[in-house]
C-alpha cells in the first residue's frame, strides 16, 4: 500500500509548486518581468537622474526579460531590503531576485530557493575614515561597526572578531543607505559589507578620498540571481541568460558586432548562440531562437555590462579581478552553449 504524506506536508508542497511552476508562462502572459533589486546601491541597482534603474544586477534582470519577452525594458523593479527579499521571492511577488545576494549552503538548502549563477564574485571588507589612522582590520578591537541585518555580513564579522580575539559594538542597519548615513554621521567607527558595496558607498561620499577600505577581505561572497524551487525551466532560463553574456564575451561577440558574427557561416559557435543557423537551443528553453541575440543586442556581453556599471571608468573603478574570464586570470566560467 502506498504511504501517504501528512496532509499539512502535502498542502505545503502543493502550494510551493503552484507558486513556482509556470513562471515563464506567467511572465509572458503578464508582459513584464518582476525583478527584486536592492533599495539602491551604486553600480549594482539604483535609479539614475531620469529615474531609470541601472547597474550590474539590473542588467541581469534586463537580460532575463530580453530572453523571455524579447525586450530588455519590460521589467518592473521591486526594491527590497535584505530582511524581506527571500520571503517576497518565495511568495511569488517577484519572478527573480537579483540583489547582491550571497550564495551559501544554508540559503541553497533551507529556503526553497535556487541560485542560478554568480554574476559577481566578492568578499567582505571594512571601511574607516582616513583620520582614524587605521591601516588593518586587526586594529579594530572595540570599534563600533555598522552592519546590515539579515545578511552574511553579520556572521562573517562575528567569526572574524572572535577568531582574532577582538570585540566590537554592532550598529545594526536595514539598508545600505541607512548604513551610509550612520557611518557619515559618526554613529559607527567602521562600515563593513561586501568590498564592491564599500566602493559603491564611497563613490557617493562628498570626499571619497577621506575614507579608506582596509586590505583584509574576510569572506567569500559569490553574488548572484535567485529563483524559487519547483520550476526547472525558469531556473534554466535565468541561469543561461547570465551564461549567454559570459559566452558572448568568450567568443568576442558584443552588442555592436553580433549581426556580422551571426551572418558568418564559417562561425558556427556564433551562429548557434545568436540563433542564425538551424540549432534549436532556444526551443530547449521554451524560448524564441533569438533569446541570446536579444540579450546581447539589448544588454551586451558580460564585459560590456561590467565596464558600464562598475568598471575602471565608473565612479566605483573596480578591476575585473576574480570577475575576469577564466581565460584572463579570473574565475568567470560558463559551460559551453552547444
């Protein structure tokens, strides 16, 4: 006799499946992608002066919209604090979370969520006013530290200070803007978060040179998009939207030369990616054959997105570092699209 699941478990499982299954169909029927982003973090997700959202995480949202809807502009951005981001995703209020979110074992295995890749490899650091004369995180014993709640930052800081026999006074904040305001107002001696976020925060200070990011990086912070369990097709679409941008960079295909590359019959890798031959890659995802073409044409390859949002010519001035392609000394690596 077949063993039946408890009614409560069965109902919970069915509810999760109903929320998750058919996300592509829901997005296409609605005609817009609902994407959860930061409440505002320069270089990653923030509205510009015209009110248009920009950033590396925003470009991931736009890439998914280009793949699923053929139009990178069909995105509704939902600003979320770190405290509520996972619950909002699990409830079905958004289709994907692209919000500087660290992929960890616990999050991957206990929340009913899937991480669809890493669009930025980061690590936690510390920023202090230059006037303090501090040159190392190991000089921070007894310091007050602004820490965003509901993040891996809290655990990392606790572990680092305990390991090094130091104490600190946490000053909890809920958003990056609140953390910045408290730090500038002198309510904490130190601001700790991902190193990229520290660069983003410092870039909007009145005098960025008056603040120093200390050399210690105390954690691994692989940041990437998140979707719900229970919808493998949507998981694949989000995952391969990011991978398409990486593969395009590997192949030297960008938003300017893709038409020329796609028309070259002697370039089967480009033609397969861009949907200009008989390959059925888009069909495997349940998408149009131009899914990757639309991403690269409208958003660009990974390099174009990186340099436009956080690269050396932006206020953040970040090097590619770990986020360089595997062929250039980094660890950004996508499986082949074929």
